[in-house]
C-alpha cells in the first residue's frame, strides 16, 4: 500500500511539473520568436560587404642569359617586395584619383601565392562593382608606377654609362696619342743608323704599356 501511494504521489508531482511547463510554454515560444525577429532586424540593418579578388604576375627577368629557375626566383623576390609596397600612400592617392572617390588601404588585402611570382589582391566594399573596380585599378596604377620607376632608373643608368664610355674614349685617345709619340721616336732612332738599329729600352717598355692600356680600355668599353 505504501509503495503504491509513493508511486502515485511521484506521478502526480511529475504531472504537476508538466502542467506548469505547458502553462508557460507560450512564454518560451514568444521569447524565441522575439529573439529571431531581433536577429533578423539587426542583420538587415548591417551593411552587406562584398569581396573582389584579382591576380597579378610579376616577371622576374627575361633574356637568353637568364634561366627559368633564376627568373622564377627573381619574380618571387619582386612579388614579395611589391606586395609590401603596393598600399603605400602615393599608390592609394593615385588609385583615389583614378576612380574619383577616396580609397583607404584597409579595404585591400595583398598576399603572395606561395612558390610563385603571383600576387593576390582582395578588396572589400559595400558595392560589388566598386570592389572589382578598385582591385583592377590598384593593379593598373601600381604597374604604371613600376614602369615609370624602371624607366627613370634606366635613363639614369644610360646617362651614367654614356658618361663612362665618353671617359673611356678620352682615355683611349690619350693613350693612342702617347703611343704614337713613342712609336715615332722609335722609328726616328731606327733610321739614324745604317745597318744598325739603336732603340731605347724605356721606349720599348712604354710602347708595350700603352698597347696593353689601350687594349684594356677597349675591352672595358665593349663590356
């Protein structure tokens, strides 16, 4: 009897709990619904962001004297350097000027692709078309600046080489003039005596030195 009473009492207690939970079930459902609505509203209020990605390949070097491995290695080194300078102030200013609205470096993510000479540019913006425009414009602007920089360095190098060649030419002319004087003196001495040639050992040494000097200058000029 006592066991039956205890079981009945436990069952009644469980039923009471179930009734209480059922009675307040609408509160739980309402709370879940309210939370869902709030999350939906907050999500819609947030500005949607889009990403656009483009790739650029860096040419390391060209020419028959550069093998494939060396060219790839140089390209990888240049890609790393370019990736670290792509978002510099002057580049961002040029991009802003090109697209017609202000651009910040925070919109861009620059990464190199491992074991390649590729650079990946990712742009985040609220407008997908504008994101694509910024990615492509950054590559174009940076490429133009690299070409200008290379052209400037080439012009400076060309000017320096032309000056060096002119200096070598002057040295060759000077050495040839001195050689001509020595050769004339040797020829004069050799004609003063009939059947016997008398020359100065110092002149012979000077002639040899001038010839060697001229040959060295000509090799330097050709290089």
